[in-house]
């Protein structure tokens, strides 16, 4: 079963998402640092599908762009009129209608369905022609389609709107995720009509149609939480809360210490190593890996960066995309680092901006240092060797190189390369006027006394 081809995926993402009350297409709203659509695509991608098709509708151009950003190979098809879930899947017929392998249909607004669950559905295809993902709802009034079963066999799916009281009383609901062989699925879809309460072409009708043809369907079950769909900002928030709760629990389980986990925010792909400590109020944007035994101090914000073993970051540090900290690096308060490699044991402890730069091992960067990387049009690199000492308040006007073991004097504006081992001073020479201050204040005080008398 399943044919000889690989897996095909169809992700329905045409919906308006009216209840989001937004200019932005629903599937592009973010959860755990990524658009909803990417969560569905990620679960699907784990199956290494032969082809992934995203059905777009509202905001098609933006949805297409986001889909491509995740996977340049993805194909999008446009559903001009939204006539129902069967009609939506049919938009992929040219691409998957003769697909000689299983096709899984997912929703772009349902972010938590795991690849393990999808694998279970593919396995269940050994015993059934159509596999539907179902769950027991905790809320008997929930308006999901109801799964009418006979033993292991799924007989039909009845939409809430079309269901009588007895069918509504069934707790087993349709998640919307369906799996069948491509050719067969699209064959069934052609027979779906719209004679129902919503006058829509229901994907769910394929179960009865398959039954009439003597084919069988079955249900794979998962937790209700896994099939949570997002329709409003409140539901999006609930999903975020659920995600964060799980991410925090996982981090603790994996040997990460946190004093106030409720104030730490993770992204879908955050990786934190064992024995790392995360202090309160830390935010991890997408693309962060922190190795073991590091410490991320309070109120730090990290995204797209790598922190190696033993490094200390913060409090109040900001690591932006491309920040690469080697082992035992110290980054202190009010320091921002972007697109920069910082060598082992280097220290950048106070009030500093390091962007588009390379900093050698054990170099010390003094307070208030700035890599002046932007000339208004282009970005330029600063390269600092190892064991260098950058005096406080050094402006490094890129492109510029400071050699190994060199020193820049405090307050220097460095516009030319500094040779290894040299001291560079780029500031006005100090001058001194003996006794000037004393005379100056005497004169001012005398003036004040004269004016207050008069
Ligand atoms: C659907 C199922 C229902 C199931 C529920 C789970 C059908 C007929 N019903 O109902 O059994 O319990 O999902 O959440 O399938 N979409 C399109 N184009 C369309 C219509 C829908 O892309 O023409 C997309 C939507 O954007 C959404 C998904 O398909 O992501 C489901 O559509 P929705 O209208 O929410 O279906 P429900 O009525 O909730
Ligand atoms: Mg829905």
C-alpha cells in the first residue's frame, strides 16, 4: 500500500482568518518565533516528502513568499474561491492527482501536529485505504466534525452543522488531517458535492464515498492539544502559552537551570545545553543554540546566535543574528553583538556595540567601544587579533584591522590598521594650563558676589 512514490503533502492555507481581525493572512501570524505555516511545514518536512504543495487564497503572495522562505522547493497553488476543504485539496490535483504514493492533507493553521503522529498515520495505511487523524474532545459542544466508527472502521464524518443530536454526542472528532494514496484521494474528491448545511465541498465526504466503493477507512488518535487550530488572537495566545509551558518543562528536564522559568521565552528551535543557567527575563528568538555550562544572565535577548560552553552573557545583553561566542567568552551589560565571531576567553563587558567583526582569543574590549560598521550605504568589517586590548571608548571605523597583542588608547578613533604589538592613539594630545582653574573660579565667584549685592 501507499504505492512506490514518496509522500506528498498538501497544506491548506487559503482561509481568511476573519477572527484574527488582521491585515495579515492568518497562517503568517507567529507562534514560538515562526509563522503558523512553518510549524505545519516543519512537521511535514520531517517525513522527507517528495513534494509539498501549499494551497493559498487570502494574501496569496505573502503566504507564497513565506512558504518559499521555509523551503524554496515548495509549490503553491491558488484557490481563488474558497468553496470548502475538498475544493481546496483539489487545487493540487495537477501536481498530486496521479501521485503514486501517499498524500497527507494538513492545515496551515494547526501548528502542533507532530511528525511522529504523521508517521503513525502512514503506518496505519497498511490496514486502511484512508486514514483520518481523530481526537476525543473535552468539550461536548465543540463544533468539530464527528467520526462515526464501527470498531476500527471509520464509516463517515458528519460535520457539526449537519449532525443530529445523537451524532453530536460522539466525542471522537475530526482533526482535518487525512492520508490516502494520491491517485485514489483525488479520484474520491471528484465525487464530492456540496449538498450540505454549509453548501461547501467537504473533504470529509470522501470517507462515505470510499465506503460505497468497498474501500475502508480508519482513525489514528492523538491528543486534542495536538490538533489545536488557531482562529483568533486569543487562541494564538493560548497556543503560545502551551508552547512555552512545554518548552520550559523540556529545558528543565534536559538539565537546564532556571529560577523563574515563567519569565523565560523560547522559540520553536531553541537549543540549550546541560547545566546551563538561564536567569529570569530572558528571551530567545529563533535560531539560538547555547552549549553546556553557560550562563545567560537576566534581561538578555538572543536570536540567531551561538553561545559556546562556559560563556557568560548579560545581564542586559543583546546577541543578534550571526553572533558566535567561543568558549568562556564574557559579554556584559548593555552590549550588542551582531554578525561577529568572538574568540575563546575574550571579554566585552560593558556598553559596547560589536557588528560585522572578528575578535581574537582573550582580547579585552573596553567599555563604550563601538565598531563603526556602517557608512550609510555599505557595511564594513572590523578584525581584531588575539590578546589585544581595546581601550575604553574606542571607535573602530571599519574597515579596519587591529593586530594581535595591540593596544588602542582610550577614547581613540581608529581609522587606520594597527600593527601587531603596537599602541595606537587616535585622539587629541592633552594640554595643560597651570593655575588656570583656580583663577577662573575666583573670577566667577567674585562676579556672583557683586551681582547678588546690587
Ligand atoms: C474542518 C473539518 C471538520 C474538522 C475541523 C477541524 C471539513 C468539511 N470539516 O472544519 O470536520 O473537525 O476542520 O478543525 O473539512 N480551507 C481552505 N480553503 C477552503 C476551506 C478551508 O484553504 O475553501 C482551509 C482553512 O483555511 C483551514 C482549513 O482549511 O485552515 C479548515 O477549514 P475550516 O473552514 O476551518 O473548516 P472547519 O469548518 O473548521
Ligand atoms: Mg476550522
